[in-house]
C-alpha cells in the first residue's frame, strides 16, 4: 500500500485517507487505520505533509462518526424494533432500556476510547445514535477521540514507520479483548441495578395502587352509613 501511495499525487492521498476513514466511521468495515499508518509512513518519506494528513484523518473520523450517529438515530429504532420481535430476549424493551442506561452513563468514554479499538471504531457512532445519546455529548467525545487517534497514529507512523502498523494492529485487538471483558462487567452491573430499579418501581406502583384503593374504601364508608340511615 505504501508503494501505491508513492505513485499518486498528495492531494489524492489526502482524499483517499479522509474518505476511507470517514466511511469506516459511518459503520462500513474498511481498513481506515491501516490506510492512515501507510500514509503516515509515506509522510516520513516526504510524500505528504504529516500535519495536513493528521487534520484530514481527524476530520474524516469526526464527520464519519457524526453521519453514523445520524443514521443510527434515524433508522436504528426501526432495526431494534425488528430485532426485538425476532430476538426479544436480547433486543426486547428491557435489555434495550438497560443498554440505554449503560450508554448514558459510560457512552462518552465508549465513543472516545472506541476510536482506538478495532470494531468499536466502526460501531461507536451508529450505536450512540440508536441508544439516544445527546448529540452535543457525542460530538465532544467524538471530536476529542478522533483528534487524539488521528494525531497519535499519524505521529507514531511518521516516527517509527512500518513497525507502528504492527503495534497498532496488536494493540487494537488486545484493546478489543479488554474492552469486551470490561463491557461485560459493566453490562452485568448495570443489568443488576436496572432489575433492582424495576423491582423498586413495581413495588412503589403496587403500594400506590393499594393506597389509592384504601382511600377510596375509606371515602365510601360514610356514604354507605348515610344511605342506611
């Protein structure tokens, strides 16, 4: 890929890097990180400007994630409704509500850190939209994560060359494994709390209903006495 980048004009390299990273961030599985590492190595050889490359990569990440967020927000509920009918245990109202609570609490960190993790880089934007994360909160996490990721990858690729690509590849999958474990723990804790909240809410509803029935019964007694007299 690096040899191929050496054969095309710098402007085209910027366009290709921004486009691939942007489409990956929308939710399409493309090798955005590999492309950025290759372009960073090309920058170390004087083919492109590393600063401009970092800006283009960050812009592609931020714009792509925002588009993914909009797509998730517009069509995600329809997809969840369909999945809920097919797989109610995993995508029914209760698990979706629990996921929303978890994402509301930890969503900003998921969006920021997901930029550095394989697979989450593709899913973070659409998932944030589907689960209703406020866009302002999403944009801050998305922008800071995109800038941090693009700046880190471009700088390391520029300094260390091809070796940086191997590092990032290994780090991404290790980070994915760690994220899955942490995510499972978070979901487990949030699910237990959500179930406890649901039980407390149901208990309060039952108590309110019993209280209302008692008040009605007390209010009806005098009328009965008056009728008898």
